[in-house]
C-alpha cells in the first residue's frame, strides 16, 4: 500500500511538467526512520501489522520509509525511532525528482517505468511501451518500441537493445534508456536520427532483471542473478546462462549448482526474464542486437560457449571494429573487441549465443566501463552515466544503420515468423498508471 503512495508521488512529480495544474497539493510527506534491529521489536512491528516499507539494514539498525501517520502510531506505541530523513535529501518533496533516493541518478524499476511512460506520453507517434513479461515478484518487463508509425508493425529492420541482465550492473540500464530518449528527443531536429527512426524499428528493454535490480538497491548492492527461490532454498538463476542455445553445454561456462553466481536455471528458458526476451525475439525479426553489461570495456560477439569461431566471424569482427573505432574519439576510451569465449571467458546459455545461434544476426555483448575493479568495477559514479552513454551512442547508431543498409529480401531470421502477440502497455492518466505499475 505504501509503495503505491510513493509511486504515485514519483509519477506525479515526474509528470508535473506535463500536468502542472493538476499537481498543486499532491506532494506526499515521507520520512526515513531507523529502529534498532532486535527480535522483540521486529515481532512487535509484525504483530501490529504495521505496513512499514523496510528499506535496508545498516549497522544494527533497520531503515524504514514512513509517513506522518506511521510516526504517530510509533509514538503512541512508545517505539523508539530516529528520524534519518536529513541523510536522504532526495526525500524532501521540494527536491524530489524521478531520479532520486537511494540509487541516486540511477533508475530503479519504478523510476524506469515512470520515465518510459513519460517517453510514450511525450512522443505518442514514435514511442510505444509494451509489457513483454512478468517477473517472479510480479514486476513488469517493459520494452519501448521506437519508430515512425509506431503502432504499425512495418516492414522495416528491427534492432534490439537489452540492459541489465545482471542486477548490480546499474550502468547497463542507463545506456539503452538514454539511447531511447536520444532517438526521440532528436527526431525533430536531426535529419540523421529522423532517417534512422523512420527506416527502422528499435526495441529497447533497459531492464531485463527488475527483481534483481530492486534487490541491489534495497538489500545487497552486489547481487547478480534474478530472485528465483531455488529448490534447495538458495536464490537466483543467472539470466545470462538461461537462454536455450547450447544451454548447459558444460559446467565451465555455467553451473548446475543453484547457489552459484552462474547457475543456469533448471531448464533452458526456465526463467520469466529469458522467456520474455525469447518471446519478443520470436515475434519479430531482428537484424542485430546489443545487450549491455558491465564491466571491462569491451565488445564481445559469439560464440561464448566455445573458442571456435562462428562461420560469420569476419563480419562480426568487422562490425565490432567499426563500433569500437567510432567510440574511441568521444572520450578517448578504447573498447577491446573479440569473440566472447576467447577474449573474456567461456559462458553457455547467454543472450548473444542464442540470438546468433538461432537467427544468425550480429549480436553483441557490450561490457561497459570501467576496465577493471580498481577503476570501480560495478560501481560507476553518477557523473559517468553521461560520458559512457555519449561514447556508446555512435556504436548503437552505426549498428542500426548497418541493419537498415543490410535489410532486404532474405535478410534476418531463417526461422518461422512467430505471430505471438506482444501486449501493448497502455499509459493512461497518471493516477491510473501508478496503480497499474504498482506491484
Ligand atoms: O558473464 C557474463 O554473463 C557476461 N559478463 S558479466 O561480467 N557482465 O557477467 C559476459 C557474457 C559474454 N559472453 C562470454 N563472455 N562468453
Ligand atoms: Ca515504422
Ligand atoms: Zn553482466
């Protein structure tokens, strides 16, 4: 219930530029408080059935999101708490933005859903939001389609951009989201972008793993997998080991052990996240795809499951070389490129082996900066989002243009086109949308 109010507040503020007159008194007063973590208190809170939103634990205290009513209830019950709101300035309604709170400039699931909704509202003829799946914790996996005549499935090359298979790789949400925003915001003024958007259908799924991402924000920043409760009581399957091409090929590239960080899941496509991507791909005929990860600053192409090159190695390498060359002048950073299994390490069941293996399309894993753990590993600074996007933009535009140029009879997937429906994700009035997006 509380989360509904929070989401509404986020959305109302996020949408305020569009619906200013409606918003005058909608701000929700919110506090972050902390209480001592002890069993007696936890039990007391639970038996009182207080609907408190637990945020995280830190140094023996539990941090909780509470509104003024909650505070009065706690006072009445003589439960001691410390108001910590001053440590979280983004909670001040005056400063509240769609991007704020515990994850700084990075997007949470709700913030992303709100921003994608805003893009669709702002560019109704060019952007359309789809729900392509539902996670184990009942979050929506969202895809934004960008094209002219966006409500029609036109005979244009389709290109796919995926983000955040791995929960802790926060930067991998931002790059595809910013790509979507860039295409839309520059459509009117930039002839090259207009040509690209008119002649292709770009699909962006910035957050393949919403459950995992939320877990990294609220509980454990280093979490990688989804939040599957496995048969042995451990959590998580590695979504990037669960795709159906050469799934479980060996136990170097993926693990049969549920507790492992690279657990491949109980069967190919056993996870709702890979099912969502699979069903989207089977319902389209993509000409190329990029899946963003971090970190190590390189561009990887199939195979991942073996060091033996594919029969299109030259093409895959040429495209990667061109992308890397276009990226370098932006900030001076060099992205290495090569076959994934040879350059990085062996994996099986990853996204690119499946898209390439089943349809032969150029498929790339981008490992975003930094180059190594010493430069920050998974923890990119907020100020890095802009520069990392800027250098990735020319590569993404190049791959879309390559797809346009190489699109024609016979291009794309050899497989039967699967007409399976993808349901449009309607954006209604802001309050309705908030309810719709609540989990
Ligand atoms: O291991 C992965 O899934 C990717 N690296 S990450 O550090 N982001 O987890 C790499 C996938 C690319 N495939 C291969 N290297 N084989
Ligand atoms: Ca179109
Ligand atoms: Zn990754």
